[in-house]
C-alpha cells in the first residue's frame, strides 16, 4: 500500500509563530499537491509541485518538493488566525487517476 | 471559477434506506470523483469516472454504486445504508490526467441511524 504520512497530525500555535508541516513517503511521485480545508467546506488547492527540489511561494507559505520527489514540506511564516484549517497533501503517479492522500494536519492559530 | 455543487449539506437516513448523493460541476470537466472523509483517515476514494457512463472503483467501493449519465453530473448511491457509512462525502472534478487539480464541493455530511 502506498502511503503519504503527514506530520504533525495536530498543531496549535500562537499568532506570529512559524511552523512546518511535512509529507513523507517511500514512493516517488510525479506531482505533489497541497490543499487547505476549512470547517464546513471542501478542500481547496494551494499549490502543485512537479520538479524535484522545486520551491514555490504563496505569500507567507513556502512549499518544497524533495529532490527525490518522495517528500514535501509546507512552511508558514508569521502564522495568522486565517491560516487555521486542515492541510492535506496528495501525491500523483504515472497515468493513475488516483491521488494518494495524506491524513492531514489540523492547524490552529490562536490570536 | 469552477463550481462543484453537492445537493445536500446534511442528510440523516435510517439503516437500510437507499440514499442518493448528487453532484454537479459547471466546467465541462472530464473526471469526477467521490470521496469519503473520516477523522484521521484522510480522503478515501470510493469511485471515479473519466467519461460519461464510465466508472472505476476506488479504494473502498463496497456498499456503493455510482451513475454518470451526463458529463456534468455524478451520483453516488448507497443501496442499503448502514451505520458505518456515516461520514462526510466529498465530490470533486478535474479537467484532465494526472496532476490536474481537484475542485471539490462543500461536502455532504451523512448520518445513518
């Protein structure tokens, strides 16, 4: 079974702090997507990374795809209460329509 | 923006009932998906469809069936609802092959009593 392990599962920090969420696997992925889900809503795509070593920035969020394309990280600088949500990573492979999903990281940013 | 609409936000059904969950997308996407989401388990794929009248089983198809008679509509059917099917159900669509982002609906929270 292919797995994507996310860590930590839960994180509660104060506004203004920095944090990193990890998404790791023993499998190689051709692409890696990050989604954020707010309560009562469906997940919304934040970014897709496709090249080993790729770094993408979205305002205070920095996404990195590992050189070997087996892992990814999401770093948030100066977290704000609006960053609160469930962060999900999903890996794609070959011609498979199915994505492999991590279990998610529940992030709470306290004012 | 792509809009994926699920017909119900909340449903309460009794054990043994037949349940229909409807999903409509407005961007002419080829692919549509049904997932269930349970705490700590992430998203698990039930069924997906890459074309009208085409369907493929996902990871947990048992107890479910699907229908795609029109490109924009993908229905999930619980033939005889059971309490272990209490969950959040998410519909999604995408435009193409691997790596194309999924656009999700807001989900249907189904409770089977």
